[in-house]
């Protein structure tokens, strides 16, 4: 299973980002082979509008099964994820990436979709 985390940094100890579209980084974790990939989302910080949609398209290319974030995706991004069957878990905004992964594994996050 491939999981995308919205983060403020580029490692397991980084703080999660409450935002989906404007997250500084996406961390892609493949739990089958224990592989971690860091994807910068810096271009979203320069745009005024449409960052949720742009970020959703970026995540789709990663072939993720799950997204873990703080407050969830906006309506336009959510529509894209509904069509692709990517599940979004929210409530990890105050956690590190490692803590968010453990919260997901122990069913302590809420399913947005």
C-alpha cells in the first residue's frame, strides 16, 4: 500500500501539514518495501488559486492508495480522489509523520472519503 503524507518537512520526524493543497511536501511511503520518497510541493506556495486541484493531480501520478493529512482536501481535489478511489484520512495535523502513520495503523484517524 502506498500512503501520501502532507508535511512541512522531508523526513519521518517532520511535522504534518494541516493543509492538503498548500503542503510544503508530500512524503510517499510504500509500506510493502519500506521505501520513502520525498516530493516537493513548493510550486503550490506561489499560486493564488487552484492549488488543491494541482496538488491532487500530482498525487494521482504517485499511484497512492491513501492520503493522510490534517484538515482534508478541498471540494475540487476531493472530487478527483472520489473518482480514483484514493482514501483520505484526516486529523493528523498536530502529529509527526511517524505519529500519523501509527495513528492510521491503529484506526485513530477519521476518514474524509
